[in-house]
C-alpha cells in the first residue's frame, strides 16, 4: 500500500509541476519524461496526501496555529510561540494549496468524461472547496475565481472572503448533488475509499462549517444554507467512523507530526490546555499529553505560551509534558472534519435559532462524540463530565459553552481550531508571556512575500479592501 501511494504521488507530482508552468514555456520546453496521460486516481491521491501534509504539518499546524490557540507550546526555539512571524512564515499553505492541490484537482475536473467520471469530478470539487476554505480562513481575501488557471490568469485577482465563502457554498451544493453511485467508481481515494455516500455527507458538513463562518455577518444566508443541509437527502457525518480523515501509513508515508518527533524535541503540551483539562476532570488529558519523563514528576506539566528561549529551557525537558503519543504515531490520521465538530455546529445553529433542533442535547452529543473519537465510551464517565456545572450548556452564552468545548475537541487541528477561536471568541486566551504584539494574539496569516513581487497590483487591492497585511488585522468573518 505504501509503495502504491508513493508511485501515485511521484507521478501526480510530476503532473502538477508540469501544469504549474505557463503554457508557452511548456510548449517550448517539454519534459520528455513527464507524464502525458494524466490519471484521475493518481491526481486524487496526490492532492489528498499533499494537502493533508500541509494541513497537519509544521508550518500551518504545530509550529503556528497550535501555538497561537495554546494547545501546544515550545520548550526551545520559541520564536513562533512569541508571534515572531514574517511574510515568509506562511508560504507553504499558499504555495501547496495553489500550485499542487488546486492544480491537481482542477486537472481532474477538466479531464474528458471518458477519462474521469462525474464522481471523480464531484470529489475533486469538494476537496478543492476545502482547500480554498483553508486559504480564506487563514489569509482572508484570496485568489479564487481566477485561481489555478495560469495559462489564462498568471496574476489572478483576489476575491473578498465573503465572495469566496458564498462561492464555495454553491460549489459544494452542486458537487454533492452530482455525486451518484451509478455514475462510476473512483480509485485513489485515501480519505473515504471511494464511498460516494460518505463524500455526500462530507460535502454537506463542509457547507455547515462555512455557513457558520458567515453567521455573524450574513445570518439569513447562514440560516438558509444550514436548513438546506439538514434537509438534504445525502445527510451529514453521523458517526465517529464517518469523519473525514486522511489515513497515514508507515514511513515514508507517515504522519508528519510523527516524522517531526522522530528527530526533534522542541514542542510540549500547552499549560493553558492542561490547566483547563485538570479543572474539568477531563479524561482526554492522558490522551492529549504524556507525563514528563522525569519519574519524580507525577502530574502532567504544560508549558506556558510565549516564553523566551531561556525561560522555556529552564523548565526542563524531562520535567514537562510532550503532546500525547497518539498524535505522533506514524499511522495517526489527519482529521479533516470530525463527527464532534458537526454536532457542535448543529448545536450552535440551534442556539442561534436557525433550526428547531435541541441545542443542549446536541452539545452533549458532541462532547460524547469527542470522547468516543479517542476510545472513551464509558457512559458513566461521560455523564459525570457533562453534569458538571463548569461543563453544562449555557443557552445565554452559547458561544462560551460551545467555544470552550469545541476548542478542546479540535485538539491537533490547528487551522480549524484557530478559525473557530476567532469566530466564537472563546476560550478567552491571554497573549504569550513574551509575545511581540503588545499583548495581542495573531488573528490571521500574513500573505507570502512573493505575492508583492509577482502579483503586486492585486495584492495591493486586497489589502486596501481588507486592511494592513499584518498579524492583528481582523478578517471579515471575525466580527466581534
């Protein structure tokens, strides 16, 4: 299986590199070794693997967003934990998203029907929508309508975050409707193994997620979409097993977190999270964290966010807790969208009175689903947890209840947890001790510096519309 994935990735990477060149250059300087006959299964595997790696890997996850939302902290090389980022810090999401992921997915969508059936194209559209949503969540205004077509738009215009989200809602609706079990099988699908019914549910779940992104700005549109989703015959992710996740295998196709921990030891569990889990008697603590290797230390010990290198080092490598071993096992999956997240989203929609569902019941189901995700199934344990006054659902401040529990449930999913924390404003975090932003916490990614050089006019229009290109400029959906 590992060798098969490697061959698919190698072939698809060659295709994506060729596709990223301008048309005239490609015609003048063709590579005789490049594949001339693109295969949809190769392209699909590559897009899934490369996007999962950039989503779950260092630059966009554990060396940035997991630090910002204080799930993790640094014990050495603490600059990212102090918000010392530049316009070269956030290039991988942009470059991989556009140059490889979207390029490969667009290639599938453009293949003739005899080469790629309708299901391939619908799945590619769903994945492309996910990639665009990651880019919009992180940067704000982004190239969207003209993106991924360099032969026509070498310097694509930026669309507003609102327009991107609205466009993705339409694309996902159409793609979900186009999925049909009789339209042909798909291969190369690591996420769902070609199960068309699961892709329908994932498309609906992504629509639910994006609808809540816009809820504080466009409440009527959000309400309309959420009710469409709940009434859609395709359904929603409805069990832990139906979650969207990329399954890693053994090296060299291992989880990128595991690959990092094989050779480095610079991350620890965040003190903010450890303190919260202790306060709630949360049984997920032993899963989210390891105990220190120093046998004299019997508790879990988190590292405060944003320490200087010397202050962090002084805490002791052996006396502080690494993130839990579960997350850096070679085969640990990259979770894209969990059942717990879907339930929390439904609870919020009900609390906003967008639907007639029971918000408190869905909130409790969401916590249960998060526990189940990690193998905690004892009904008494779960019941005792949700019965605590500190956990009980507060209808008068649903953003606090849902925000804090969703923050916990999204552990490890840095980009998504970062987006939800900005939107819900809970938990209320304090900036890192030696942070460099005058007591503020980053609320967006900086555009890659290459955009100023290669797409300067459109970059300038984007920041004129959105605001200064720095870490503390709020994005459109982050209203409060």
